[in-house]
C-alpha cells in the first residue's frame, strides 16, 4: 500500500511541476499569438503596407522529432509566420516572416519561443521532472 501511495505521490508531483511550467508558457504564447493577429489585422485594414518579408534559417536546440514538430506548429499557427521546411540533421527550421523589419529581432523572437517551449517539455537541469 505504501509503494502504491509513493508512486501516486510522485506522479502527482510531476504533474504539478509540468503544469507549473506550462501555465507561464501558455500565457506567453497567448500574448505572442494575439500580437501576431493584431499586426496582420492592422495590415489588412490600413491603407499603407508595412510588409517586410524575410526567409531565415533558425538553428534549433530542439533535438527530438516531437520538439521540432511542436515548435514548427507553434510558429506556423501564429499569423504572419510560416515554417517552410523542418530539417533534423542539423536541426533547423526555414521560416518565412511577413513583418520582419529587423531580421535579427525576428530570429531572436523565434529563439525565445523555442527556449520557452523547451523549458516546458524538458525537466530543469538537475531538478525533478
């Protein structure tokens, strides 16, 4: 009975830890997604075009196919960005951005998204999952 209780308690601690990491990411991505929608909506209704298209290669820290696919889907889900190609060796994404006035800042925002995603799906170094 105590072993079963210990296993359940360990599973519960892992679930709480994952939720604790997931909630801040979901809030961040919600803001990212809404901002991208607002930028594209403004582009549609404004008479002047602010398009600054760019195609860039994003080298990835993601290693597993799941991590790469999750990041590719999150990038493509936001309006104004599209993953054109996902490579696994070396891991990288070829990304098109519609509103990338500064390509370095665009790339930095994609890296930030990847870092935040990896913080959720990978356990902290040396910590409990």
